[in-house]
């Protein structure tokens, strides 16, 4: 069974009629779709503290306000997307909503934004998860890229197995993370209430170059901190995309799951930020600027510092780190659900290669999963597994798609209002439109802030990648349109060729050649030529002698080839036959011997392969491979020696 | 013209009948075949000084004696190989001589030794050449790997252009090097004679850890220094291999060229060593152990130090460095002549893949040239472009092949003595045999010394690589033997198939499908089936409707595929047809559409490719590609609608 390694990795093939069985109950949908927004609380606070820290202590005191802004935004976005779940039960991703309401260009912009961001989600989440591990086990710091890549590959294999099994695997780390953060916040609050406030190890560090920042620069830093904190919102749209994967009633279950996710995310993010403020966590963009950090040590994540401060180096500390790493790695799974699904829709619409629309034998979009994994690994390697570097590229795409999606919803309600006359219905629609409009404005403002504050730090890469992807998708669609036009047959069909000229290519007189001759004669062509190309005079003479000795009933035609190239003389010969009779067809028979193992192929001349590829470009030709399987004993017979093909 | 980039790089194709034109006169043969032994004087002295330096000043005084040993060995080896040139005018490489006189196993051992060493020649020479450049321009030190790889690629392209043109390109650096070394030695001698002795910049350095070494360790170090100095001998066998490339009288011209080369190499090596002793050059294996070397500076090559001491930083210094770099890079060219030629002989004998025996359109063994370049670049990258690291792997192969070649020659004269009766002839043969026997003993002793002193420093890698290569060559030969046996046709030929069953694969009803149907009908098969695999129910129903609407004169057979795989149902169907009538043949027609550009291919499902590959493994099948070139307007016609194929 040649497929054995594949089967062990991804399991047995799944029949098409089991597509319905992969639907998710709410308790499994939460880990599958929400690990991304839930997990981002693990680094969102840290990014706010890090950026505000650049502006000195005075700015650091604004942490609570910046966090409050992020919370408000999250409430708005979750409320907006709950409407989308109800309005688009067949899946209301930004692409679908934009396409339905804003037209093709807006939809493609949203799609390219989402595709770029899915790749970044995998990269950022996995790298952040590995940072949680290296914070607990600093000896692993130099291997961050290798560990991150290994996690991406594990996710890839899990997703190739199929969505339902993934849901089970992913439930434990997600619920474990929520519970361990709850424990961290509870114990931290209890210790503060009982007069033993927690202090982070970095509370005593100070940051080089930090001074009192005022005026425009301070405003800029606050906005940049807010932009960084908005990473907490990524992945919210995953549920609206995934409505069809929910058990019925699909829309209601999806909206409920989204609400639960929103409440959990807000509570955890607010709690962690409050604890970080009390514990006075300091972070530096460049750890070498951190005075007080023991020499040669890497900076710990904010969450690791809080866990150390609350639990000490107890098993609970390691549990927090393990669950954080777990959920962050799994957050990447949100993208592994989103990317292949979106890519398959785009492929079905002709904007991406058709292969991405095909379900593999486990009923998942295997090609999309593998493509995402490859892109993410490349990105992780290119940015040296640094969260701070990758996060600069992040969330631009998210907010582009948020904004377009909400704008699309505003338009959606507007169109509905034109046809609905029922008063209660109209009132609820007006309310819904207001919520989506608020969402659109808020996310558009954030998008501008993100672009302004992150552009020079790396966001420019995304602002180049997105338009390129947009153009690529347009040109792929143009290609498919052109091909479809050419493939449409004329109403009166295709001309039947007048005559068939068989040409059998001969290099040596061995079994495959004789088989090709026999097969060619069995098709009873109008003319039959045995053709050899003379690249070496001795070999050709030898061939002629054997040909004569064996009394082959077809005469041998020789072509000169002064440059020892086999392809061109054959092509010229075929073209000359067709020039004389353009309504005929030339059937080129190529004897091939087939060896059992791929590496044995390396030992045989690849000229047949090249010749076949070139012949396909010649109109009026069919290329016939006559394989001789070298491990088979063919029956021999005198029929081959007969002068004329015999009909039984 | 799709080949344009290739043509610009390697030139226009060369006709086979111009093979004679590429013969070399002596003045061009010297640079082509001798750049390796001539250039190795650039690093041989340095390696002796470096190893002796490990043992302290007392050992360093033995430099002259060690160098004298190397010179003596070189005289013996050159004399031995001049005999080979005369005895084997068709090319007397170690492989040919061993095969003729010592049998297959010895020949393959010699061949694997030579192949390994050719790769090492390229790596060591190019890296040493780049060291000459970085000694003159230290800012380039960090880019040594990239520069070395670039040089290998340049050599590769030059050799793809053909041997004669290469000879011209290579003459200038070789003769330039010889002249510039002559100038260096003359000016150095004149300054010493006139009482202004030259002093190397490292004369005042001392080496950490150096102390007076006595006893066995001293003997070992002297032997290791001798082994390192023997690098000067590499490449001597290239001329005996290349006798057929000389203009007639081939053997005499080759022997003369070898003599000229030997005299030049001995003079330069002895001169440089004498100058290095006078100038008191110090070298350290690890430059960090060199006290006196300015901080942050790389160690300069010994030759660069001598050139600085003699010429100062004048243009002459840069000329010496440039010519040294030039000839060292071209020394690699010796291997670019030797490796492809040897590989082609081995391939013709069935020990290496047949592709290596085929001359490209410029009449050179293109595949061998490219393979050598790839292996050398890999080696340079793996060893970080370090001469001192690579040189440890070097010359084991050389001395294995030297020894076997000389042993073969001893045997050769022995066999000749059995048949020759003429007294003068016998005397000269006795003398020749004595020379070769001396050569065999000397090189065998050196081989043992090299193995003992270099084994732990990296030579063990070669002692593993050579047997692996030997086993690989044996198993390739076994494969070819097995294939040849199976390819030999039975005396009464091949059975003509009874009937032809045509199967046309249908996915959609478009022009390529209609063309495939028309072509299949034109071949007048005994049965004709249009076959489709149902991977999606809606698509299949759509196909059925179109099929009926168009009144296609062949009925459509559908195959179920619950796992959405196209390959297996088709294979099973074909196998079932053949099970019923094993003497028949199934002709599988596959409609393909051909797009003009390779990247357009990426946009179409590759399932046809996979299916074709699998079908080739099924006995009794021929696979027929019916290409539809999408840029062509095919004539339409009503013939396709007719119920029965019509014969004109």
C-alpha cells in the first residue's frame, strides 16, 4: 500500500455522504473558532504596555484607558458580527458580505486582506505560543524558529484529518486556558485584597531612553498602543464565516457562541490588564534597553511575569504557561479553518487556482491547508520567530475586512428596508443598521490609526502584499474566463480527422519497441512509419542490422540530427506530415519502459518526457505512451511477424 | 525562441562532425590540464608551515626537508605518468589503467576515489582562490561562501561552452601566475643577495600553545606536514586522462606537456618554500592562536605575505594576488575536464546514470559538468569556504588512484614482457616497470601517511564516501544489467493484441473532450466507451444533460467515486476490461488542454498527470494524450455527429 505513511498521518478516506456528520455543537465550536480571539489576550496587554513604556511613566499610567478603548471596540465588533451570523446563515465572511452588497472589487479587497491576515494569524499565534514556552524554559530560546515550524506542521496534519476531530483535540487547551487565567486573576485579586499586592519581576527595571513625552508624540504613542492592543480583536469574524459548520439552528448557535466568546475575551483582557497595572509590568521593544534584566537573559512575556508573581515557580505557573502556549498554538487553528474555506470559495469563483476548491479524501480542503502551513513557516523563518516584529504586519488586514464587512451589512439592511413593510421588522432593521454603521465607523477609524502608527514599523509590507494579491486574483480570473471561452465547443462539434498516420519512435530494437509496433498495428492506421533519429552513426547501423535480422514488417525511417537532439527532428517530421494533409491526425507511439521505483527512473534518459511535452504543443497530434512493465512477462507470438495486420 | 537565455550563456549548438576540431595544441593544453598542479604551489607551502608550526620553532626548521620530500615524490609521479601517456594513447586515467590490468573492483575503487577528489579539487581550489582575494581585500571575508559559489557557476558555464574556448580563456591566468611567481622569486632572491632580506609580517608573531615537541609526536607532525604538502601533486593524472584531447602526435605531446608542467611546479614550489623560510612566515591552524595578529584581522595567506614583503602594497602585489586567485579558480577547471569525462566512461560502462554519457548540444558532457558544480557548491557551503577544513578531506582520493594506476602500469609492463622478444624493447620495458613500481611504492607509502595523519581531522568522511560511491556504482550496474535482460525481445517477437478497447475519459463536455472522442473514433477501435467519474452529483447530472442535448453518438458510462478520487475507479475499470479479455489492449484517451506558459499549467488540475502516471503501471494499456491547444481554432464539422465512423 503506497499510501501508508499518508494514511497513518491523516487517517482513512472519508466518503462524500458523510459531509453532514462534521457539524459542530457549540461546546466544540468555541475552541475551534474562538481560540484566536480568546488567546490574543495573552499578548494584547503586553503590546500596550510595551508601546506606552516608550513614552515614560506618565504615559504608562494611561494603560487602563487604552485598554478600555479596546474593550469598547470589542463590544461593538462582537455586536456587529452577531447580526451577520443571523443575516448570512450560509456563511457571512467579509468576502461573502462584500460580494453580496458592495460588488466584486470590494469583495476581492476584503478577500486579499483576509488571506494575508490568516497567514499572519498562524505566524503570530504560534510564535507567541512558543514565547510562552521559552519564558518558562529559557534554554529553548535559540530554537524558537524550529519549534514554531514544528507546531505549524502539527496543526497542518491535525487539520488534514478533518474539522470534527480537531475540535475535540482543541477543546482541552482552550478551556484549560480560560480556567487558568480565571485562577490567576482570582488569586491575584485575593492577594491584593488581603494586603499582599503582587509585584512583577520587571517592576524595578527601567527602560533606557525613556523620558517624559508630551504633545503630539505622546498622542501618537497612545494611538500606537491602542493599535497594538487591537490585536485582541483578531479572529472575531471566524464564527460568522463558519456558520454552516454549526449544528442547527445554525445562526442562533453561532450568535450565542460569539456572545460567550466576547464576554470571556473582555473579562480576561480587562483582568490581565488590571493585574499588569497593579504589578507594574515593564516591557521594552528591544530587551537590550531594559536596565535591570539579568545579563544574557531573554525578556519574559507579561503573562509569564504575572504568573510568576502570583504563583511563584509552582506547578500552577507551569500550568498557566502550558495552557497559554497550547491555546496560542491552537489559535492558529482559527486560520486553518478560515483560510482553506475562503480559498475554496475564491477558487470556485475562479479567483484562485481550482485545486484549492477540491476536497481531499478526508473531506477537507487539503491543498489550502498545506498552502497556509507553507506560507506561515516561511513568514516565521523570515522574521526570526519574533512576536514584536510580526505583530507590526498584523491586524491591518483584519480591520480592512471588518470595515468592508460592516459597510456591506449597512448596505444589506438598507436593501432589506426597501422591501420590508412590517413596522416591527423595520424598527429592528433600523437598529441593526445602526449597530453595523457604528461598527463600520469604529473599525474604519481604527484602521486609519493602525496604518498611521504601524506603517514604518513594517505595516508597509502588508500594504504592498494586499494589492499584489488583489491583482493576482484578478489575472487568474481573466485566465479562467479566457480558457472557458475557448473550451466551449462550436455548435456543430468537432471535425472527425480524415486519416490516422501512426509514427512509432524507435531508439533500440527491444521489447518495448516491438510492443509499441504491435499496438500501433492493432489500431489499423492508414499509414505506419517506424522512425529513428540518428544521433550516433554506429548505433543506427547496429539498429538497421537488427531490424533486418528480425524481419520487422515495417520499414525503418531515419532522421539526421547533427546536434544530437532527438526532439526537434521528430517535431519537424510530424509537422511535415500535417503540412501535406492538414485534416489528418498523427499518432505518435512512444515505447516506454516502466520501472517499479521512482529512483530507478532517474537512471533512464528523460528524453521521452521532454519529447512528449513538446509534441503536445503541436496541433493535430496525439501522443501515445506504450508502457512495457519490466516486471511482467509478456506473451510472445508469431503474429508480430506477419506482413499485414490481421483482423480476427 | 524559448532557448534564448541558454544560447546566450553557452553559445549555438555544435554539430557532431566538429568533434575533431576541439583538439588542443600544447600551449593551450598546459593551462587546461595543468592549472591544478601548478596552482597548488600557492597553498602547499603554507600547509607545511602551518602544521610544522604546531610543533614549535625546532620543527619549523625542518620545512626545507619536508619540501624536499614533496619535490622528490613529484619527480617520481611525473616520471611514472609520462609512461602512462605513452602506453595509453586513448586516455590512461587510473580507471582505464586499473580496468585493463587489475580488474573491475580495483577500477571502481580508483573511479570512486577520482570522482570524490574531482569534487574536492573544485572546492579546495576555488576556496583557496577566494582566500587570495580576501587576503588583498579583507572586507570580502564574510562573503567567502557566496563568492566561491559564484566562481564555481562561472566555471560551469564556461565549460558548458566547450573545451577549446575554455583553453583560450584559461591561458592568461595560468601563464600570468607562472610569470608573476617568477618575478616574486627573482626580486626576493635579488633583495636577499643584495643584503636586504625580506621579512614576512608574521615573522614577529608567535603561536599560543607552541612548545618544543619531541619524540613520536614530532615525527607525527613532520609526517602530517609532508601529507599536507603533497596537495601539490593533485591533478598530475589529468594529462594522462586527457591524451585524446591533444593534437597528434597525442602521446608525445601529452608527455612533453607533463614534463614542462613538472619542471615548472617543482621550481615554483621549491622557490616559494625557500622564500617562506627566509622570510620566516608563521601560520596558525586557528588564527585566534596567533599572537601579534592585529585584532579583528583575518590571517593572510603565506603567498600574500611574501608578495607584501617583496613588493609592498604596489600594483605588483595586487597582480600576484589576482593571478593567484585566477589560476586557483581555474585549477578547478582541471576537475571540470576530468569529472565529466570519467563520469561519461563510467556511464557508458553502466556504472553511473546513462545521462552522464550523452554529449550536450555543445559537444560537452553537460550533465556531468552541472553535477560537479552542484556538488562542489554544496561542499563549499557545508565547510564554510575554509581551505584548512576542506584540505583535510583532500588528496586521499588522489593517492588511492595514483597507487592503483601505478600498480596497473607495473602489471601492464609485466604482460607486455611476456610477449615482446626484442631485446632493446625488453630493456626499456624493464626500466619503465621499475619507474612505475617506484611510483606505486612511493604513493602507497604516502597514502598510508595521509590516512594516519589526517583521519581524525576529517579524512574519515572520505573513507566513508568512497565505499558508498563504490556500492552505488555496483548497484546501478546491477540495475542496468537486469533491465537489459528484460528488454531483450523473445525470438518470436511480441503478440499482436486481439482487440482494441478505446476508453475516452470525460470530465466536462468541452472542445478537448469532443476532439478526444473524434480521434478515438478515427482509430476505429473494436469497442468505444466514454467514461466519467462521478465526484460531485450535480456536475455529473449537468454533464448528462449536455451529453443528451448534443446527441453525442457514444453513450456515457459513469463510475461511482465516494472518496472523490478519479484515479482508482478508472484503474479498476481498465483492470476489469482486461480481466475479461487478457489478450486485448485498452487505449485510454485523455483529453488535455495545453496552455502556452508553464505558470498557466499551475492553474489547472493536475489529476490527469497523476492518472497517466498510474495507468502506465497497468499491463495491457496504452495511454493517449489528445492535446487541445487553446490558442488554435479547430475546424468544426458535422462528421462528429454521425453515428458511425466513416472511412473515406
